């Protein structure tokens, strides 16, 4: 299951995993936990001495600032401890160059204060009518643009991950523009994905195989899952989120290919509004404020200065903070939020820094804010003693929820214990990471206007467990590319047809019960070990059912057969635990989940019949052949309004062209919505 490593890229429950093993003890599962040997301690002492010298300060107890010493941040809400200020200042003093935009891109005190200010505004936001009128970013006009041809076929807004989709569409022959508010660049921190997910970009024309291989900075195995206090060994798996990709090099390669194919990048560009016309969309683009506004970081003849443009289709890849999404969801609080903090640090023991934790706990539910902390940890590609660790927790957006600064204080205390260290000062911090990832039950977000569609985190297509990121987008790129090419060439760019790209997915909606059970509602008092016991039992059941059940779920793919087997086996083997689950989730979410589970069964059956059942031939005949540039070149003009839209030889069927388009999208929804798109 992809968790926060890929989410912070923009960013991805269950088995007898938990061991009673704590950080610093020997694991019974065969995966080394943090070291305790004399040689390891001596190596760590030498590393710590080197780290302290590199900081230019003595190893004196007076340097350790108590966590309780805090100062009010500029947000007026969150308290930023002096320790956090000191650690962030140490990183800022070594920072060189511009930081990447997107979640996890900023590592400064100001970035933390900005993130906490927004998180505070989300927790305290007025809802419904009390929120007042929605901000206007998208408007509609009945007047035509009055131009013979739009400047571009597609404008992808948000380039950090959007350029992946942009390159795939450009490879299909579309004229694509990428608009990025900052510099189009990747951050230093690796994105962790599985190798097959990375290689899926090759057949799309986004990367060559050699480029994909060159972007890999590290690979590691095995992968551990474990839960505090559960009387069972850790679950050990391999090849899940075990590939570290260098974002800066990845985006550099993708951009190079994109521009070579004729794509255009506008970076340091501010998108100020969109007007949708019957024959296209007009985008109000201007140079972004600040130093270097409107200047490109690439010496490329196709890197254009920001300015107004027209396009046939707008693709919103601006994340959950998109101004388009804010207009749609104005006055609506997120139903779930994942808070995550972490760091990449130098000074871990090289011998133990070979494996990773996919999901791990070292404590029970925290009584101070009634939530459960989870951990991820990966070796970093920047050096053999470098390691990335994340601490995250699930919650709602109640005003009582803690700030990111507060979580960082807990992280400084708990991470060393998790990794078998004495203090955070044993390490040299390279980067500090923090973010919040809201999600909504009514996801994915369907199109609200003609000619505008959302992808990635803006669409809400990500699992409420993984909260988005690279892996979540990569899973859907083939489907999205096919669907958008079909819409462009068929000229089906109205709201109804674009809404078919982001249809209801029961596999996604069914995941909400898991998120509900992994969080604690304000005022609730479940047993402190409830979540750990739930996770341990669930993972143990999945492990007993084999890789066909366990591996898809660990990669955020929910399937009817696997989920049904897990629930049935869990009920039969642990019947006394079921009432606790019902009490924790509540009757409303359980009833809601039963409906999604029934829909998951229906989608699974429909996808099976459409793919290989007795109705497969009929389904394919009714759906017809989707248009493509290759077919158009072989058959001549006639698609996309280029010469009257006459029907092609390959475009014949019982249904009309629009009905066939919708049917093709429905068949994709059945496949992805049931998890049948999963392949090792």
C-alpha cells in the first residue's frame, strides 16, 4: 500500500505483523531492526561526532533545547518549539538554490508556518451557507472565442506531476502546454514507488527505458510491516515501494522528451482565472510575482513567457489546493485528513539501513490528541547512512486537531526511539518534510464545467489511506490518456463526457471504512490498543490468504474477492473483535460501506463480463474502436471536427459516437473501480 513516501511527491492495513519487537531489539521476522551491537554503537558515536563538528558546535548538553520551550509562530495558532526552530535553521543555513513547489517541497520555518496557517484555516473554516459566496475562478460565456483554432489542444495546469500526463498526450499527437506557478523542477527527496510503476511510463512515450533506469537512485528489500503490542511476527514482503526515484532527474528527462516532441512549458506563471467558451477556454496567465517571475529555468526555444492562451481542454493537476477545486468545494470541510511529518537524515548504521518499513507502529493511541501514529522508513539514495522516516496519522478536520508543529515535536522525541537512537541530535538532518492531505468522501470529483477536468489529487482519485502522490497518478495515467485522447479527437469536451473520465469507483469508496477505523473521533475513547489489534488481525488474515490477497491491498488496490475473503476469514477467526469494529466505525459508516461493497461486487462482475465473459465480444462491438492519431492518419480526416465529423470506417456501430464514447468510459470505470486493473 503506497503511503506517504509518494504522497509527499506532489506527493499511496493489515496482517499479523506486529511484533512485540521494539526499536533497538532483535526482530523475530528476519528483518534487522535498529542496531544494538557494540560495534554499531561505536560507529554511531563516531558519526555523531562528525555530525556535530559539521554543524560547527560542541557536543554539549546545553545545546539540547527542551521540547516544552516554544514560541508563537506567525500563524498566531501553532506553537513552534525552539528545538524545531533550531533544527530547521540548521537545514536552511545549508540550503542552496530554489526549493521545489508542491507538497513536501519546502523545508523552511516559513514553509512550516504557512502550512500550519492553512491547516488551521481548514480546521476552523465556516461551512455551508456560513462560508458565504464561493470565490470565482472559472466563469462561463456564451460568446465564441472567435479564433480559427485554439493555441493548444490541452493546457495542463500544475507541472510537477502534470507533465507526466502532458508528455503522454503530446506523444499521442496533441498540442500540449504545461503551466507551472514556480520552477518546473523536482525536489531532492526521492519518490518511492515500485519498479513496474516507473516502467509503465515507457510504453506511454513519457520516458525511454534507459532514462527510467537512470532515474533510479536506490532499490532495497525486504519491506516490513508491524504493529505495536501484537503477539505475531512482522509481515515481510518484497518489491513494494522499494525503488527510490530522483525527482529532479525524472522531471528533467520527461521535460526534455516533452519539449522535443513539440510540447510547451510556461513556468513561473500565475493562472488567474479561466473563461469557458463554446469553442474553447481562455486562460488568464501572467508572470508570477517574485524574483524571476516569468523566466524559464530551461534554455529552451519552446519555454514560452507567461501570457493569456486559449485551449480546447484544461487539465487541472494543481492538487487539493487548486483554485478550481476551491471554487467547487467552497464551504465543504474535508472528510478525512492525513498529517505527516518526517525527515531525511544522515548518520544511521549502514548495516541496518538496507530494508524499509511500509507501515509500522511503536505506540498505542496517543491520549493527548486521541490518534494513532504510524511510521514509514526507507533507505535514501543520497548515501549509505542516509534514511528517510515519516510519521503520519489519520483524523478529521475538527478544530481540536493538532498542528504540524506539534506533530514535529512528537517526531523529534519518537523517531530516535523508533530507529534505536538516543536523540535526534545523533543525526545530521538533510531535509525536514511536513504536509497535510485532505480528502473527500464524494470523490472522485466529476467535471463541473465544459472543457475542464481534474486529475491526480485535484480529482480526489487517491485512496483515503495513501493520500495521493506519484503512485496514485501512475496507476491511472493509461486510462486518463486514452480517455482524454478519445474526447479530444471525438470533440466530446462537454461536462457530461468529461465527467465520465472521473466516475464513481466503489473500490475507492470502500476504503473509507478502513480510514475511519484507523482514526479516532473527537471525544471517542476506544481501547488504546484497538487500532494496533485491528491492523495486526487484518494483516495476519491477509498474509494467511496469500500474496493474491495481500499484495494488491498493500499497493492501494481493493478487490471484491480479496476483500470478501479477508472479512469472512476475520469474522470466523476473531468473532469477538467484530463488535469492537462496529462500535468504532459507527452504524452510519457501516451501512454506507455495505452499499459500496455491493457496488464493488457489481463492478467486478461487469468488468469480468466485459473483458472475458460471454458478453465480451458484444461489449467490444458496442463500444467500437476509440479514435487515435494512428487511425486518423491511416483513414484520413474526419474526426474532432476537422472536416465535418463524418463517420470513419472504423467508427461504425449500433450506438452513435457519443454513446460509444460513454460506454468506453463505463467499461474503464468497471475495470479500475473494481481493482481489475491491478497487475504485478
